[in-house]
């Protein structure tokens, strides 16, 4: 049984692109353990595109590039496993990967076996160079079967960028997470558009099969492989991580975790935010605003000025998470009444709030609690219903 809650880990692409190596993976594995990422739940260490030679070997198998991985891939997997982590790799459903390396179209079963032989626990499966004549759903189902045929438990991370409404069929074909969007960039517009494009679909994301809105960019500050536009600020990173947490999206770190600054490290290691993301029920939050609640379809693209967003998420054991987001350019109060979320003033109940970022206890609030939030920033609370 894998992916009962959203998968967590690290992926090489956002920061390193093709600049990957045995040494980088070992150093990252060391950092995941020594700096507390593994113990916080970040479990999968995933090598993305550009790890192989440009051609298969005489037997038709994929070959790790000896210049980047001189000891072979099994040795890398063994090292990752020796650190108590799980090992992930990358291939693609098309003829070539996005960066032009051989990929698994018509080689699904031999490649799945190669990965299993190396000790791979996670396969990200991309969608570049997919033949026009081929059927997307069938090919993802084929790789899913090929992984199962190995007998090894391998998490299937299907990355088809949202083609053919993946939320409606990826669960059925045995996938644990499906990329629903194009590639994230390390800027505010990119990650907020990605998140909001999926609000109507998150109700179909949940335990064992999660909507994947791409690797995080926390800690990149405009460096690396997906740096376009105005690089994210600390506020942007708080907002990004809090949104991913609230929506129970997979938490795949994309920064260089060997060298994260303290702010970003504490952010992605925040126990409360991780707990919100990893809540066993993995429910999607609902949006509350302007005297009504929305349970799927978002209001915000119908109203360009509507930059204050509020979400409430039911969690296990009577707990809630409440998020107040200010996606605007000026500080301001972000508001909703608890009545609009389903807890009326006249009920005699309010919410007892704890600041998820700081742990500060704010007591019981009745009717509303409207924090002032800096631009691009957020406030997130853990809440319990309490008598007032
Ligand atoms: C696609 C994927 C990215 C990354 C690259 C690698 O663009 O969406 O996440 O895997 O390919 O080339």
C-alpha cells in the first residue's frame, strides 16, 4: 500500500535540469537525512530527465550515462536506500523524453523491469514526443501494468500535464499521482495560476491517487532550471507551500536542499503545515467568500480584483485548517464569516485557532477572524469547534 497520503520527496528537475550526477544524488540523500527532511516525511529522492545515454544498449535496455553515474544506477539506489529513503527515476510515454533521451514507448515492460532491477521505488512518467497515432490512456495503463508485472512496489507518478482530464481516469489505472498542469516556474504568477486551474478538480484528488500540481520551487530564488519572470520572494514561498499543503498536493521539493536558507528550510519542515497536507482523510478544502461557499468551481477568474481567498479544510479528529490568502499587491484584511463556512453565529460555537506557522494560540473566535495579510502572503490556522 503506497500513497495513502500525498507523496513527499525531492526531484532534481527544477534546480538541476540536466546537471545531475552520482555525487549530487548522494549529497542530496545525505542532506535529506542530516537536515531533517526525511524525518519530516520527505521520503522519495527522484532523478528526473537526462540520466541516460542517448541510445539503448544492444539488448534494447536503457543505460545510465557513465559520465554522470560512473557506478551505475543500482549503486545510486543502494546508497539512497541505505539512508532510509526511497529512490525515484524518470521516463516518458513517448518516443523520446522531453530532453531527447530514449523513452519507454513500446519498451514499457523491458524498462519497468530495468527500473525494478535497479531498486527503483517511484517512476515519474512524462508525455513528450508521444505519437499522434497512439492512445494516451492505453499507454499510461500499459506502463502501469508493466510496473505491476515486475512484482516490485513502484509508485507511478504519471505526468501528462492534464491531457484528457486525468482526474477522471488515472485513479482507475493504478496511478498514485498525476500531473494536471504544465511546468511550474519560480514566479508568483506561475504557481498561483497552476493552483487555481485545479480548484475545480481537487475534489477528485485523494488518498492513493493525488492531483500533482508540480514540484515546489521553494528556496530557488530565481536560480536553476525553471527560473523565468520575477523570482519568488519569501512571501510567495509561504503562499506556495501553504496552498500545496491545504490542497493535499504531493510535496516534492525542487530547491537545492543541500543549501536551503533557514527561512525556506523551516517553512518546508513546518510540522503543522505538513500535518495539514498529510492529514489521513486528504480532503480538498472549500472556498468561502462574499456570503457563500464554493465547493469546486472557483470564483476568482470571474472577478479579476478578487485577490483575497479563503479556504477551510476538514481534517481528521474534528480538526480544521483555515487559510487566508492575499494574492493582491497591497496589505489588507482577508475576511469571511464562519456562518458562510457552515458555523453560524447563533449556533453558540466558534473556532479555537492556532497559528499554523508560529504555533501561537489565539483563543476562541466567534463569527469571524479577519487577519491583516501582507501582499502575496497568507495566514493559516489550525482550528477546532469550541463553545463560546
Ligand atoms: C517535462 C515535465 C517536467 C520535467 C521535464 C524534463 O517538461 O513536465 O516536469 O520532467 O519534462 O525534461
